């Protein structure tokens, strides 16, 4: 029970951190078609501010995600993600999976895949009531009515929105130094394997030559690594 209360308190602290950013953390979300706005204009938190707030309160090693599936269509990428939160030294909780989507712009499938994954992660976080002001419609006034100076963006910038491993930065850097540098590809370490993340469709020959194998179930390229 105390673990549940602790998580509830942490969620409250994350939401307070997001509110403290003010207008700088809020974005206007519009669906466009033929140069015109389609449907209702919405307001939500910018992903980087959400991830930075969660990292500050929960710490990066206490949350992670797994991509359940991804589909690439003519104009968009759809990704299903499952989010895990550590509640003690050995136990992780999962509130279910969520699906995110992102339009493909100028044929850049890699960026669209990353955007769809980010969208799904934010939806997963909303199941814990993180960023709840966005879903209560409270951010419109923040975006349109705030006259306060915009808060500076968080200093922390990460290539990936979430630290997918509990390994130290030094160990992570050492293992990454042994991996090939391929444009559009990033790596995630998961329990003794490394997974190539990004637009790998036209990079399969390079990944194969580096020892990666195709996982039909998870639909990704992986490679076993030796843990030091």
C-alpha cells in the first residue's frame, strides 16, 4: 500500500513540475488537410518536457518501455507501446499498452516511427494521470492567456525519450562503442541483448554484417551482448 501511495505522490510531483514550466511546455495540436484545420484544436504538453519531468522525479532507471508492434502505412506510422514503472527493487508495474501515430513527412519513416513511439509513451503515462491537465482541457488558457515570460526549456536533452536500461552510463558507452554507427539507427540495451531502433528497413544488410538477427515476433533487429 505504501508503494502505491509513494507512486501517487510522485505523479503529483511530476504534474507540479509540468505546471511550473508554464506556456513553454504547452503546444497547440492541429490536424491539417489541404492547408485547412480539420476537427478540434487541442492543447498538450511537449514530449521533451514530459520526459524531463518524469526523469527528474522517477529517475530514468525506474521506468522503461517496450515496443509491442509497429505498422507502416502509406502516410503514417502506428506504434503500440507498453510502459513499465518500477515500484520497488524487484517489481515493475504495467498499466497496459497504448497506440501512437505520426504522419510520414517527406518519406522520413525513421522520424515518424520515433514520433509514433513518443505519442504512445505519452498516452501510457496518461494512464498514471501524468500530464492530466492536457486531458482535462486545462492547457488552452495556459497557451493562449499566459503573459508570463516563457520558462527556458529543460537543459537535459536525450536522443531517446527513455533510458531503456539500468546500466551505468560508462557501461552503456563502452557497449555502444562496439556497435556500428548507422544513420537513423539508435540502440537500446535490454537484459543481455541490444536492439536496433529506428528506420532499419534499408539498413538490414549493415545490421546483418554487424551480427544482428531479425526477431519475427517483436519485429526488430537484435544482437546478444556480453555484460561486463
